[in-house]
C-alpha cells in the first residue's frame, strides 16, 4: 500500500508539473521571457536617433542597443574595453585602432576605418552643430577645421587602411579613450545619410529611421511614436552568437506613475524611474525590485545672462542664495532620490572637491536684490521658469517658486513643456530661467566644466569668461599635470561666482527591475550594455 500510495502521489505531482509548464503566460513579462524580449521603460519619447546630435538620456538608452563605438564601457567600472576596435596602441598623443575583421553594418557591409573618419568629420562639421563637437577639439586641428580655417584632411583622424584608424591629439589627454565611449562617437553610415540629406546638415525630417543602418548588437525594427520602439538581434553583429536577448521593446512613458503601474501589472521588466511617493515603500519592501545606485550628474537652473534683469550678477546671486536646498530635500522619498548640490562638478568625481561651494543666505540675497534696485522685490519684473513635464521637475520648480516668492517677494511663472518643445526652446535660448542638467559622459571634472566654454554647443546661456577659459586650457597642458586638479577647482570657482547657473541637486538612479533580468549592473553613468543582459 505504501508503494502504491507514493506512486500515486508521484504521478499526481508529475501531472501538476506538466500542467504548470503548459500554462500560457499571464503577463506581458512572462510572455516576453519565453520569447527572449526585454521590456524597458525609457521616459519621454526620444527626440531622434542621430548619434552625433542627441544628448538626452532617453535617446541614448536606445542608441546603445543600436550602435557600438571603437571602445565600450565595462558594465561595472566603466573602464574602456574593446568594441568595434579589437585592440589599439597608444604613443603619447597618437592612437592606432585596429578594427575587428568581422565588424559589419546590419546590412552586411563591412565596417571600416573610413566610416569612423566620416563620423568624426560629420561630428566636427559646423553646419551640423553637433552639441559635443567641442569636446573633440582635443584632436589635432579639429578646432581649426570647425572654425573653417583648414580642410578636414589636415585634422588628426585618418584611415591608414580599411581596418586601421589613426587619431592624433593636440597633446596627450589621459582620459581620451573614455571620451570615445560617448554615443556621439558611434559610427555613421555615410551612404544612407547622404541619401536622406542629413550627412552634413540637420534635416527637418531627422535621421533616417526607415531601414536604419547601424552596427550594434540590435537593429531597429520599428518606431511607433508614443507607443513602442522595437529592436531585434542584429545577426551581422560581430559577437551576435553571444547575445542572449532576441530583442528589446522600449516604451516611452513620460508619466512615472503610469510606468510604475505598468511594472506592477507585469508589462515591463525595467522602469526608467520610480515615483517619489513609492520610493520609500519599495525601499522598505522585502525582496524589493528597487535598485538605487550613485549617479554622476548635477541638475541646475540656467540663468539667461543676456536678458534683463538677469544680466546683473547681483540678481543671479540673489536667486541662488535664496534657495534652501535642505528644505527642498526634506521628505524621505526625496532624500532617497536626490541630494543637495552646492557645486557643478559632483562630489566624488575623480577625486574632485569644490573650493567654492554655493552659499545659502536669505539676508544676503535681500541685500543684493536691494542694491540692484529692487528693495523687497518692489518693481521686479515677472520672470518665467522653463522646465520639462515630469513629476519630479514640477515638484522642484514649485518649491523654488515658493521660496523666491517668500524670501525675495518676486513672482516667477512656471512654464511646463513637453520634452521636445522644452529641448528646442532651451537650444534656441528662448527662456529666462530654465531647468538644466548634465550626466557625465566620463568620470572626469571636464565632462561638466567643458560645457561652459565659449564654443560649447551646450552652453545655452552663451556665458563667456576669459579667466575660466585660460584655467581649462592650462589644466590640459602636460606641463601643469601635477597642478591639474587645482586648476580645475579654480575654474569651477570662477564659474560659480558669476552664476550663469544655480546648482540644485544631484540624484541617484532608481529603477524597478524584474527578478528575471540578469546582468543589469548599476554604475555611475547608468549605462547597461544590452548585449550582456539575459532573461531567466
């Protein structure tokens, strides 16, 4: 009887097990797990997919699946490792990159050194106005070409043969390889861009997304604006045998609360963000899907120094002094996401420590406002504050608006715009005060300070200071290598004292990650190589 009893139980378990295995998936995540498709929230709709032009986090999240540069970041420490180039040699300021012999575009064409020459020429062509062009003025003669003084043939980027690329710098730059991990260095396919009239200038129709030619682990299948971006495995990718995902579905969900609901309903593997009011709940939840990691970023408000009365440094200083960052970060959910920022370069960025942190002093702010001709805010014109539509930005803007009303008795109108409109207005300088921010492209103070050089396309307020420029130039001179950090600290001090920006906060990254997602590694740039991720 005992044998018979155990036999029946065993058979019953087997039947139940088969039934469980044969059950149809009940959620989108379960279905996607079976198909090997990663479901990712990315925030607002992307502005486009032009590697040389876009700078937003949303756009770059998608671009990293479609393209691969000469070097790629290690998932954990972000150190440059071989990408499209399998190896390289460095001789002081000369870099020789050897491309992989099996590197291809997704249409099967070989990826060559000539493609990267075209890419750098495109990046540095002034008519294109690439936001990060000035970052690469470290390349020999790059600035002279950008200024129209020489032909590109004299720039230090050459194809020695189809598989060998040479890049020569003006002088040694210790972090140059880290510069190359940026999406603006992803290769551009010359033929398809020329066919769409966007090789050398901006086309109103944007970068071609129909049959987009790329070289990454995935290729674009479709982009339904406002709904979904689908990418599928690129079988021409040099390492496609080791890519374990069959595809990725990116969902543009600007409403962070809606994104969190989609995660709970089993519609997403990974969220781009987590609602403020839910952070503490997930933080204290057992076996929580919440992942919080340090982030190399600073958010600030841009002050348009070219409009009245912001052209008076005393006004700019008063606005900065009147912001109580401790009050802004008073709630538990805010502290989990943000920390107050009193400098541009984030704390801990390659050992950098600010020597001129921003002060908070309401009495001094009122005195400066009075000296500028507006005692107790009397006669002060109404200003506007431009920011993008999101829960977090609305919370911060409303709090600072109230501080300026309470402490300075001035009126600031909030202008909340959809992402693409906000970006365009900021680019065009159509603002008085605007939300700004920067996520480091590499772990060095210059990724933040170079934004404020007079020729930087991301210098939206067109601030210029000769002392600041000379300090940055000196810091890059090998003769002052031992003084480099001090010179960069002095440069930041000059910038903060003139107040073209007001540092507000830095933030951590917060994502909800489904337990079936593996190799999603937190790092300072929040970059996650999709070719390493798998579902199980």
